[in-house]
C-alpha cells in the first residue's frame, strides 16, 4: 500500500513539476527550428516518465521476483533515456543562451566603431566647457561692475 500511495501522490506531483519545467524551458527558446527540436526531446522525456509510472504500477501489482527484476531493468532503461533527453536539453539551452549572447556581442562589435557614445560625450563636454567659460566671463564682468 505504501508503494501505491507514494506512486499516486509524490510521484505524480513530481511528474507534473517536471512537465511544467520542460514546458517553461521550451517556451522561451528561439529560433523556431531549435524550439521544435527541443519540444520533441522534451516530449520524449515526458513519454519516458509516463512509461516509468506504468512500470511502477506494474511493479507494485506484480508478484514474483523474476517479473519484478524485468520491470526494474525496464525502469533503468527508461531512466537512461530520460537522463539523456534532459542532458541534451540542458546542453541545447546553454547553447541557445550562448547563441543569444554571441548575437548581442556581434551587435556590440558592429556598433562599436561608430563610437557614438564617445563622440556624444566629447561634443557634450566641449559644449559644457564653452558654456562654463561664457558664464565665468559674464560673472567676472558683473563682479567688476559691482566693485566700481
């Protein structure tokens, strides 16, 4: 009874969490061709987890060591398939994030020679200095008039 309870509560809850995590992961992926590929891998992982649930229920309901050993081997096989799918998704996600980083880097490199920030700062500071000098001259002239 404990195995059945565990399978129908905690195991089901974790399966839903994994499904949600996989959905969130694949939802934010671009470009579309990569998203399509990742969705397929995520579905493979979800399918594997559902197979595990079926195998768990069979294991719970099967009497006899030889049959249970066979089910355990099947569970190990599903586990490897799921882990492989998740590892692939993990690599693809990092690759996608790195691709986005490199896209931004390319844009920085493209914009850098334009040096608009430096040019703007130089122009701005030059104008500021001219304005300050004019204010200083005006202030000195007013001070001279006030002392007369």
